[in-house]
């Protein structure tokens, strides 16, 4: 009997719950468009992919040089056990003291991660039992939901509303539900609404976590990329030492997304639990990559400021270009994304966020992210990533404008 007939192809319920839905379909449409545009006789413009937060901007040379210098060391090729990450964890503790004025124990309160996505996705497995409830804001970053599904946890969604400036109203959840919530996962500056948020919002979450005895996870890869005001941080609230964990990344502030470098700072018991879990899944990133991360923290701390100048210009020019073609584009308070309501003409035609993206891509070659990929609260919205030079973005706005005029 052929092996395929003997082996059951049943996958786990938790993987089924993950789905791949909106993003997979968007990817397939992008690939199909690129194939058509790449045909020898095609007159289609090339794909302009504004659907991913993967930047065209480059990391600081000092990081790459530090990695390159360490690549040839034998210990860079070896598995890196926790003890060997000490220089990295010490650099993180110094950074946190400079950045937030908080004292961090590098041995007990810091953990190296393979991206903040990895850390936030693994955390529910470390702190929740199957069926336990966890709070997410809606819209949410997709892997926050994915992490709950992997842990067979039960999500509770707290809707964010444009009319509230995307401020979470934690009092909208009743006391009985609060008493069941074991974990809250949130993050300001917030992807996808591109809202920096306020320290008071994070402090309100801390207060709820304290009252109800739940874990507060704050995913903060954009902490250095607030364009207006100062980004909130869990580390500014001393209660983090008790029941908080905050995730930081080198992907956005230092443009090192492909190198998969991030870290968590948190209450010792949470760091211990996540470290124990990760011990089953992976060893740490190579010492060579860690050398680049240390260089970022210690020698290129001003890099995000430079990026902000570029993103601010992209934001302002792209928003103005979209407005010029009739698509209202509020200026977001954080870098990297515009969060756009469906244009009136698209609503009038009955398009939802995904059918709008599909038709836009087909007609113009411009790819956006449908808001429903970020949860039910994202329906009616589109995310546009400012990950190309402003000339290309403006070209994209002109392509969009021609198509909108035909609706
Ligand atoms: C909120 C949020 N968390 C995590 C990530 C992933 O970051 P990393 O590259 O550190 O895994 C992103 C990337 O877009 C993000 O927006």
C-alpha cells in the first residue's frame, strides 16, 4: 500500500484554527500579478508592494560590521546557550536604564528572542492553560491571535474605535469577564491603526492587570518610531517587575528584520517560563548576530531618529498624494503605516476591504493589506506600508487615483 494511503492527513485543531486566510490570499494575488506583469509582452506596471512592514531602509553600518567581524569566530557557529547571551542581556539592561530610567536585572529579567513575533506567539503557551481566556485589542497583530490559538486559549476581543482615537476602553469589559482573563496582549504604538497611543492607556492596562491578577504583555517594536509625541512603554510603570513583559525588536528601529533579533524584558517568573518554553523550541541566535544587536543598542542608538525624518516625509507626501486623488488620509502618529478607511467610491460599490485590495491590485499593481486580516475590527480599513521611497509611493497614489476615478 502506498504510504500516502496509510498515513492519516489529519492536522491538529489548533493548526486549523490558525487559518491562513486573508494574508495567504493576498500573497497569492500578488504572486499572480507579478507573473502577469513579468510576461515579455506585458504592459502592466510592476508590483508596488505596500502590504508588508518590511522596510527598504538599511541598518546602521556599525551593526553589519560587528556581525561580519564576529562571523568567523568559532563560537559564532556553535549553539548559543543562555549563559553565552550575557553580554547581550547586559547591553539590553543598560539600554533600558538609559531609555526608560528603569533598572533591569540582566540575568533574571531579559530574554533574547528570534523576533518579537516569536516571543509574543510563544508567550501564551508559557502562561495559559487550554481554554483560559486572554484579551486582545481588535484590530490586533495577527500573530497575537495565532499565539492564543497555538495555546488553545480563548480570545476576548476589545474593539478599538476610530471615533475614540483608537483608545482602548478597558471598562467596556464586565467584571465577570475580567475575572476570567489570565493574559492581556496589547501594543502601542499600535499596528495596524498607526496610533502612537498614550502612557495613560498602558497604565490603565497595568491597573486592570493588577486588580485582576493577569499577565500584561506589551508588544513594543515601534517604541522608537512615534512621529508625534513619545511612545508609551510598560517599562515606565514599575509594576512591570511583578506581572508585565514587554517585547522590543531590532526589526523596525534598526531595519534588521531579516536577522530576526528581538528581546523581552519582564517579571522574572515570566522570563523564566518563556525561557523554559523556548528551550524546547530553539537555541539562541548566533553570537555574531548578537554582536550586531549590541552595536545597535550601544553605538547606533540615534538610528531610529534618522528613520523618523524619512518616514515623516513619506507619511506627509503620501497622505497629500492620496488626498489629491480623493482618498482622505489622516496623518498617523507613528511611522511605517497609513491606516485608511475604504474610499467612499469603494463603499458605494459595495466593496469590502479584501475585495477592494484584490480589485486595486488587479487594476493598478499596488498591493495593500486588507484590514480584516487584523481581526473583525479591521473590516472597512486598509493598511498601507511606507516601505518605498516617496517617489514610488507618489507613483502608487497616482495609479490608485486613476483607478478610483473609474469606480
Ligand atoms: C506589532 C508587531 N509585533 C511584532 C512584529 C514582528 O516583529 P519581529 O520582526 O521582531 O518579529 C511586527 C511586525 O510588523 C509588529 O507589527
